[in-house]
């Protein structure tokens, strides 16, 4: 066992789950730094804070395994304290305290001031929009609201994140200005539900108004939308995407399914026909828009016939980007009262079928890009290539553009025009042009 350090303690923040969790970790790190703490992200530290995910089974398992790993490290004397926060801790705190008692303390998703106090720091209200970003400095996530008021039957997020709460436009603009001064060029707007933004504080859907305000921030060149909800989508947002050069022609809108009976059971507030009408409006108003969606297969009552309807619809809609997940039977959700009647192997086979269709769609779309020039932002060098993205691609989840490091030099965060010379299912290859 090592001898405990008597010097300055290093606090290691470990983030699991989605970009919204990452944002929360960055806020925590900013608060700690403002109190003079030595804080790192996913490096060695004397004190560990694990920001957990509790969304679906796989995420919960990863979070629990991570907690157990650090508890073992604590038992070996490699770390002094282990704290747990985030969604899993919010949802299962009594169970976790009972099953893993060697954690020093558990905190919920809205316990930041209490967590800071236990870390020897004060919560500083004046730190509006100030945080330690963990992404490459040229792009950053901007969380515009917390929580969710949607009643989706399969989703436990309202249990963990609470009711929808929008952040005022002026605070978000201030945060964007701070990020721009630090070198951020691309903002990725995130929330549990972007399209609900403003209803609680402005009594109207105000996403379009927010986008126009953010587009005025000097230094920000791209603004990207993630996690829009299809029901009640504010169509004035499409006008802003079309008119404002800084708003990427891109939207991430999780549609989850297309069979009307499944959608009604999911409590999505839409139907097959209404979903198709919305997608048609997207393409009419913003013909150059890349649409990303996510789907759930294996939801209770998804017969083979209903799955085939979904599969045929994916083929017909030709989404630019698509992710697919197996249904997770989550306690305390409305769907938990239903029989989880689709076997796991069937769920997994259906994911594979959907993703095979999407791979073919993506390959065909990428072939049509050969010979065209796209403005790209470059994120990093990886092996023999500089890795970039078009405005139609979000980091980590979408396609990449690869330029040979033998033929050019590009600094991370640089924009460049790239002529596409060849393409695979999910990667484009090209060369820099003037």
C-alpha cells in the first residue's frame, strides 16, 4: 500500500454515458478549478469522482463495473476517496449504498453544490458558462436545457434528470462567447429535448430565437443541432437553418420507430403518417439537410411484420445517418408493465438487419460525393491521416473525411476545402484544394 500524499490532492473526474454527462463533468471541473483545485479528466488522481450513466442495461453495467474498479483501487491504496454522481446514482442511490458501501458518498444529478462541498470547494454562482472543456478546443457541447417533460414509455431520463428546465438565451449567448474566446469554432447544441426549449420560461418554443442569437457570436462558425423531438417540432427552426449560414444543414432527431401502434405504445405523440410528413417538410424547406436518427428494435409487441415495416421505411427514407439499439426493459417506466416479449437474439438480429440496410444507403450516398468539394473541419491526426468532418457530420458518431498526411499538413481546428476522391460506407477520402 502506498503512503498517502500530504501534498495537494489531484481530483480525477471520470465520465460515462452521453455528451450531456460530459458537459456536466466539464462544469464540475470548472468549479473545482475556480476553487484552486487540481483537477484532471480520466487521468490518475488521489480522489475520483465517477459521473455515471443509468440509461439502459449496458450503460448501467459499465457504470457499476467502473465503480467497482475504483473501489478496488481504493482498497489497494491507489486512490484515497471515491465519489459517485450522475444518472445511475440519482436513480439507484439506496441500492448502490447498500451493495457498494465502500464508496465515500453518492450524489444525484442536481447535487453539484453538495458534491463540491465534499471536495473542499465552494459552488460559485458567478461562473456562468465557464467550464473546463474536455473536447478538442475547436468544438464544444452547449447544453441548452436540463430534464425532460416527455412521457416516452421506454425512457427513464425524467426519473434521473427531472422536469424540463431551459437556460435563458442571454446565459447561453454568454457561454458561447466565452467558448469562442477560448478558440471554439463549432457549437453542438444538446438537451434531452431541443424542440421543447423555451416553453417553460418564455411560454413559447424559442429554439429558432436562440439559434439566431448564437449565430451572431463572433468566432463561432458552425452550430449543430442534436436530440430534437419529432412531436411539436417548431417549423421556424427550419427557416433559420436555411437562412443562417452558421447553422449546419444537419439535425439529429431520434424517431425510435415508424409503426403507429408501436409509436402509440411508446407515447411518442405521433404516427407513421405524421412522421413522414415531418421528414417531407424537412427536405422541402432545407433540401441539403443531413438527417440523423436513432431507432429502437425489440420493443414489446414488435412482431416480425412490424419490424419489416420499420426496415422497409428505413430503406425508403434514405437517412444520411442512423443508429439502432435494442429495447431495454427499464423498471419504473410505463413500458415495464408490458411483457418484454421479443427474445434478445431476435432483438440483436433486427439491429444487424437495420444497420446492414443503412450501410448500403451510406455507401451509395458516399459514392455520389466522389468528385465534389466539401468544406471540412479537422479534428485530429490519426495514423497516416488527418481526420475531418463535413457540416453533415457530428464528431464521434458520424462519417469522417480522411486526408493523407503525406500530401498536406492540417492543424486541428482548421477548416479546409476537400475534393472527395474515393469513399467507403462510413469514410470519405480526399485531398485539399484551394
